[in-house]
């Protein structure tokens, strides 16, 4: 299956605990969603001695993402952490409009007749009681894998990667490969000296 990459593993070695590095790391983590390959990305920000992600987000995050092709909503926050769902509106709407996904989400109270904002608000409400299984659909995980994780599918675990894969792994691995390729591509641009802001505003996801 190969190694799946993170922002820290892909970026050229440098001083990590700086605002500049944080924005590069964030750009790589959001690359699949910026490019429209993944409808949304869920990230939790905390501070530790090595990397002050939470502080940097609070000081620089909102301004950095202004005018970007992605939006974001706070799912949960406390004094010491914040969990945010970053999403590509067009890509997420297409994902939620797929017939199988619509039928599945309707079981939990979502509706294709609701606006994206209303369905997002409902997801946020449910998230306050724990991470709901259906968030996997919002994240672009194939429905068969979401159902399998919930013990509602007919397939057994076939392999593991970014998530557990159930049944035929081909489609799931293809999704993972696209996610990984997006991160590697953005990391290559950043490592070549292109600024995170320039990458962010390149409008790559609008036609994805």
C-alpha cells in the first residue's frame, strides 16, 4: 500500500515552531480539499512544546484562508484545543448529492432538500456528542467503508490505510492515492520556494 504522507513528513526540514512553517504545514494538510480531491478535511489544533498549532491557528489561520476556495467551520473547541472541518463547497455538495449517500444520511436526519449550510450545522450539532460515523461521508470516505466501520456492511476488512477498507480495496485505494498525491504536489511547490498564500489562491479547486 505504501506510506501515506503528512505535512511534517513532506516538508523540507526546517525550524518547525514558527508561523511560516505552520502555514506551510496547514497548506499541505488541506491540499486534497483545496484541489477538490477530498470534500473536507478534519483537523484538531493543540499546542505542545514542539509545535504551537493552536496558537498559530488563532493568530493567523482565519486571515490566511481569506479568499481561499475552501470554507471552514468550528466543530468543537475548548481552552486547549479546537477541531475544525475545512471543506470545498462544490466538492462537498456533489458528494452529499450522490444517491447512495443521500439515502444513508437521511437515516440520521440530513436531507438533500436542505442547504449545505443547514446540513453542516446539523453535523456540528451531532458532533458535540461525539464524532458521528456519518462524518466519513463528508470526508469523502467511500460509503462501503463507512458502513463497514459501523458494522452495517456485508464486506470484511480487506486492508488498512488512512482508514479501514472493507471489500474490494480498489476504489478506496484510488481515493487515498489522490489524497496523497495532492499533499506531495503542494509540498513540492512549497519546498521549491512558492509561498503558501500563492498556492492557496491559485483557484485549483474551483473546477475540480
